[in-house]
C-alpha cells in the first residue's frame, strides 16, 4: 500500500476534459485556487495540513503501462491522447500555505499555475489530501484547546474510514496538537510518538484483576498505566492498582509514567474519587487518563466539572471528525494566461453569494497586531501588490463594503502566506518533520485571540480584498450582469 500508484486517483471527468483540451490544442497556462468557504465545526478558524502528501503525489505523477492499458479498455480515450499520457510530467508551479498554519475561509490554501491539462488532472487528488488532513488537524486543535494543557492521545485507528484515513488522520491529529498516537505505522512513517495502555481483554485473560495488573507492571514498569474499570472501578480497579504501585515502590522500582485509565462511567465523579484514593495512598503524581467517546465538548464540560483527569485518549470523534465529516475545500479556475503572458482574471458566478469566486493571480498577506502579535485580518490581493506597514491601511468587508477598518501605520506587521512549492515542475520546498510542524502549529494557535477559539459563536477573523482585486471582481460581475441582459 505504501507504494500504491496514485496517478489514477482522479475523477473520470478530469481525464475526459484533458482529452478535450488535447484534441482542441488547448495548452493555455491557467491558475487554479484551492480554498474552502466555511470553517469546520462552526469554528473560528481551520488548520491547513497535507502538503507533504501533495508534494509526494506530484513528484510521482506518472502513467504506467497498466494505467494506459486500463484507460484504453474504457473505450473512451483515443490512441494519440494515450500516447501523450505515456510521457506526462507536471511542469507547472505550485504555491501553498505551509502545513500547520491557521487559515480562514475564501483564501487560497494552494495555488496551481500550469498548462490547463496538467492543472485539471491534479484537482481531485489535491482536494482529497488537503481536505482530509486539514479537517482532522482542525478537529484535533479544538480537542487540544478544550483540554487546557492536558495531553491528548489520538486513539482512533480502528474507527477510521480505512487505513489511509487512519494513517494520515493520525498524522494530521499530531499536527493539530496531539502528543502522540496509538497508530504504530504512523509512528514509523512520520517519526511521531506512539503510546497506549492495554485493553479490558488483558484483564479478563487472567484469573483476577490484581494478577493482570501485577504482570503488566512487571513487563512495563516505566509505562504502567492500568485500566481500572473492567469489573468495578472504585471497589476493585483503583484499589488493585494502588496495591501494585505500593509493591513497585517497596521493590525500589521508580514510579514514573504511571497511573490509571478510566474508560466508562461518570468520568467526572470517578476521576475525583480515584484521585482521592491515589492521593491518600501517597501517589499524588499518578496520572489519571480517560477515554470513552470523548470529543472537545465533553472534555470541555468535564474540565469545568473539576474532573481529576490530566491525559485524554480521543478516538472515533477525532479521527472521523464525527460532527463535521467534510472540510469542503474546492478547486476553482481563477485566471487564464493570454498570448502576451498576462493572466486574464476569471470568475464563477452563483445564486449563492458566498460561492462567487475571487478572480486573478492572487496572494495573501496576514496582518498582525504589532503589540500582541495576534491576527487582525487577512488580505487577499493580487500577486504583484506590495504594502508598506509604516502607512495606514484601510480594509473593508468584500460583501458588506460599508464595514471598514483603519489600521494605523506602525501598529501592524505583514506576512505573505503563500510560499513556492514547485517551480517549472521541480520541487523547491523541503517539508519539515511532523513534530516540527506541530510546534509551528502551536505557535500559530497563539496568534489568534481567545474569542476566535471559543466553540460557540466564535469571532470570525476578517478576510478582506485589496482595492485592486475588489475592483477587478466588481467589474467582472458588472460585465457579466450586463451580458446577461443582452
């Protein structure tokens, strides 16, 4: 599976359109933008992830003989087009926002500049990679925020929608802030921490709970977290765990990375009672971990109830993003290059205002408050625009244009978000390790205000258009409106 050829991981219409462009000698260079329209889980932000896998996909984009043979047998494609596919290579440019970055609706997460056949082919794969990992990274960030500094362990592999979702979902979860994963293959592939305890079946396979705990402690004295709810949490599980911990201490075995795990019942009540028992026995530093269908809302509630839990294993609701199962990213044509080398802006209209696209060759500048280094707004502009942070800047809502904000020069800083990934088909970007991306993502989350992080009615960060881009968009809308009246 790790060497699977993903070239045909595309929708059929991408290939039929490619053949159409081939047959009509359409070879224009175009620009496509990847963006999304609404934050997952009704939140105030998202986190972009999956770029490393997009890079791998583009690098290995080749039509094998088996691919060509399969396409021939569909009786849709002609031989001259199939001959063209034999030597297909991506030759264009790709710009992207680095993984782990906080992002907002409507801004390009990734921009493709390439001949139209090449740009069309890669649409589906880019979307499935970016959509999935960005969704899970965002969900993980929400869960981590709810835990208020406690460690979150990703435990969802057995409930993921297949191996790839489990592997790359765990990768994205670590980017979003999880301290590790139960998924050993993800640990191997991406050098991230793997962790776990034991199942109820371990307890049930022994004559009694105490013997099961004692055997486990002997095998793993430096990682001894005991699952205490197989039979009776407070009358059996916790007392037996304490008995084993006492025996370890009396034997001179250092007690580190040890504690108990709760997987059922009233976690707030059970954890507080267990904490009292552990403390009374002299095990104040024993960790109380919890699992059991957790998500950010339940963790947030448990924290507010004073649950004595400091480590959380989150599975199904994280790896599937159960309450918001799709990210909603799209891939839209933004410009076509003419014979003079100029990019002519293109726009998609819709009865739904939020589905009208932003035309042209664009980039994004993030505006930070200089004093607090928090995000004030994002500005989508044309790629050749520059701004002076020493000068006043007036930004406005592109839909409700009367809403304007003046940011005084010298009080803000600017950062361009899109960076070059491929140039003329060659990769010019080196992906950081997953743990480096995780650290960067942690820094990124510190740049958004608490009002944007809250789960209910979060403040929405402004994503505005520059004056020049807004005028181009308005002119195109006016022109198309007038054309429709003719």
